[in-house]
């Protein structure tokens, strides 16, 4: 029974995922979801209290996958510090058809709430992972800061807003200038040697993807 309930719950989430991608969150009704899955309203409300509850569950499903991958890379001592920093950030890039649909439609104006919730997950979940890596760098003499967590929080918050095309519109020249300033200031936040992080940051953004949640 527990397995059947979990399978039904995932069927509802998969249907909502597809419908939100096609119609947007506001444009999708609970009736749409009921018809897509082929279930009674009581079954839907047994698993979810509302359409907003379904949205939260979809975001949580993506978040668990993203942060799990980032944590795994962050803890991999076979990689260099720089490789782990790059890997953690790159793990936040969405892959897979279902997730790509979610990330594509949360950037639509009608899905601003979903976008905000994903950003909240990243800003709260990623700094602790990066902080562990930075602390190792401090032990190795690569970084020098009494505020490793706060530094990573500032970095992630900036990346998650300024480099998000929905938040700040920039020309390619403006983006390049922001990038240089970003590297310059991150090195000083961490007390790193000047120029030591340029390759790390350029690899993070080498794909031209601006934000971490795109």
C-alpha cells in the first residue's frame, strides 16, 4: 500500500510537471491534473492539499536531486579544491527533460513564485556545501577569511540574482565587466592570491549560462 501510494503521488507530480510546463502554474487547474492522471478529486487531495502544495513538492524533488549531487561532489576528496568548487556550482545546472521543463517555465512571469522558491533553495542550500571546501582551503593556506560561510552566502546570492537573466538584463560587454568585478571581489573576500580564482569562475560560466538555476 505504501508503494502504491508513493507511485500515485509521483504520477500526480509528473502530470503537474508536464501541465505546468505547457500552461504555466496559474494556467493549470486541479481539474487539468485530475484528467491527466485519471483520478478522483479525493485521491488528489489525499496526497496534496492544494495546487501550491504540488508545486512545493515538485520544487523539493528537484532540490533534493540538485543538492544531493552538489554535496557528493563537494565531499569528493579525490578532486582538487578548484574542481570541487566548479563541480558544486555546475551540479546546479538542470538536466533531464522533466527538470528542464520546470526550469524553463519558472522563468515565465506567471510562474514568478516558483522561481523565487528555487532561488531560496539555492541560497540556503549551496553556501554550506561550499563553506566546507573553503575551510579546507583555509587550512591549506589558499584562503584567509574569518567568515567562510558569510563569504559563500554573498557569492551565491550574487550569482543567483545578478547573473540570472530574469533579474538583471545585461549586454555581453556588461556581463564581462560584471564577471571581472565578481572575480576581483571574491578573491578579496576569501583572502586569495590575486588571479588565483579566475580559471575557476570562467569554467563555471564557460557555457554562457549566467545563472546557476538555468
